[in-house]
């Protein structure tokens, strides 16, 4: 802060307002002066092992999900298996694998996920 400007303050009741304004302006000046600096990347947080209860819930979720996927029509089931790969294949790779036009991959994916969500909701699972 620029305390040299403090003597210009004529009304002592406005001291807090002056301090707040000065601090805000100095902070913005400091931020702007460093805006060209590239921030250091933060390390990934350490992975925590799930609790036994959490592991059981994840296993149950996965079991229900894949049982439901297996009830989808064949092409949609194949798409879900492709999307589950790590890393997932590109749209051109999916189109080639399924034998469909490249422009059909997105709509097929959307319809498949919507159908899967509806099927899970019927079973009592909520997507929220």
C-alpha cells in the first residue's frame, strides 16, 4: 500500500474505506503484473484406496451397468464396449469397427446412452 497518501486523508472516519480501496488496487496491480507468468502445474492428488464399503458399492454399480449393457441391441452393446476401452478409440476408429458412417457415431452414441440411462432408471437407478 502507498502509505505516503495517508496524510491526504482528511476525514478519519473514512480510514477503513481508504485502506480497503488501496489494498484492492494494489492487489489488482500485483495480479496484473504477474498475469504473464505461467502458473506451475499442481500435482495430481494421491489416489486413495476405496473403503471396503466403497469397493463393494463400485463393484455392484459396475455389475448392474454391464448386465444392463448386455441387454442392449448388438450394435449398441458393441459401441459401449468400445467406449469403455482405455483409451477410447476415435470416432473414425469406432465407425470402422462398427461398419457405420463417421457421421453416425455421435448420434448412435447419444441414442445408446439415452437408452442405457432409461433402462437403469427403470431398475431404480438415478443418473444424478
